[in-house]
């Protein structure tokens, strides 16, 4: 009897220990989820993520890191071409850039995700006039580029009847960012025997409208150094229209080249884009297709010759 009683005591203690361990594990998971929620909180003021488990199943914290690039030696580079591309977010394949967001996509457009990272100091923005990243921008300069300077108007004071100056600032509308420009290097690495595409910089393109609402022009807001962005991009997922559970991070999205784009410039002696050379839209499109085919066939040519 004494032995059975001792076994019961030991078994009870083991069950209590297992229950405590399970509770501690659940608490750890909750803590990790809360930590991730704090790290990936909403990127704008109008969208707020859910404070409870909003779904039919429990999701584990998605802790992701970018896959580090393999170092490329200059001696292994047999061929290189610098290319500039434009991504039009109004195309169906690029709809992820305009998805309003949820708990795992950041709660905003892609432009809002990168603006939130710039404001929090996670990444640095460089001048839109130079894609060589030689001049960093302040938050005030970025805000002026996005929404312009504050408007000053003279209004009548309802109490005194005197004319006073009123300063009003505009709000940023993410819909005006319809394109993204990409600067990248195409390299044939003989160490691995294949072509590699390395993105160097990303620049959001802002549409500018006249006071009557007519379109005036487009310009790059700022440049972002892509290798500095990768750690931040790995923390937000891309919306998948076909399957809500089969998502990838923004880093995977860019590295896997799931976006649709067109070439607007390749390295040339005058450093001019197709449009700056005086080409029409149709001629620029033909040149873009020609450059794309050249990059596609270059790897085969390197093996043949």
C-alpha cells in the first residue's frame, strides 16, 4: 500500500509538472505573438490590427529573416549590366503593392510600410535626384516631397472680424504612388555558372496633379538602398489572392521576382533612359522588350562562347 501511495504521489507530481510546462509554453507563445504584434504594429493611423485571435485556427509567430546573399568576387564576374526598371502597381500581377493590409501585411499599402520604416529609423531615404545614395534626406524633406509645403490662406476671425493667416497641411494619399523604380545589376558569376540579378535600390514614383485635377508629371520621391531594406521587408507578408495561408514575405517577393516590370534604361555612355533619348512610348516598349530578351539570352551565350 505504501508503494502504491508513493506511485500515486509521483504520478500526480508529474502531471502537475506537465501541466505547468504546457501553461508556460502557451504563455511563451502568447508573449512571442504579443512581441511580434508590437514589432509589426499598424503602419498608418486609420488601420489597427486585431487585439485577439481573429481566425479559425491558432497561428504561430512568423519569425523570418532574409536569406543572405552569397558574396561575389570581382574575379568571378565575367559580365555585368546595370538595368533600371519600373513596376506599375495598377497591373494585375502587382496588386500586392496596393493591398490595404491585415495583421501580417502591415495594415497598409507597400508605400506606407516603407514610409513607416523610414519614420522609425529602420531604413534611410536618399535624394530622389541621385540614385547613387550620396545624400540622405530628413523627415521634413521627405514630407515636403510627399505632400508639399503647408498652405497659407487669409481667413476672417469670427470673433474679431479681422483677417488672420491660417496654415493648413495636406494629408498623404497612398493612391498617388502608382509606380516603383528599381535599380539592379545583372551579373554572370562563373563561380556558380549562372546569371544573378541583384537589386540595388528602390524608389517610389509619385504622380503629380494640377489644381484642376489633371495629370502633370511623375517623379521619384526618394531612393532606398535595397540591402538595408531586406531585414525590414522580411517582417511583412505579401497578400496572396489564391490562398490566404500560402504567403511570402516582401523580401521573398522581390528576390523571387514575382512582380511585373519593364526596362526603362540600361547602362549607356550618356546615362539616358529610353524616354530621355526622345523615343515614343511604343519605341520605348520595343527597346524594353529587346533589353529583356538580351538579358534572358546572355546566360546561354556565356555558356556557348
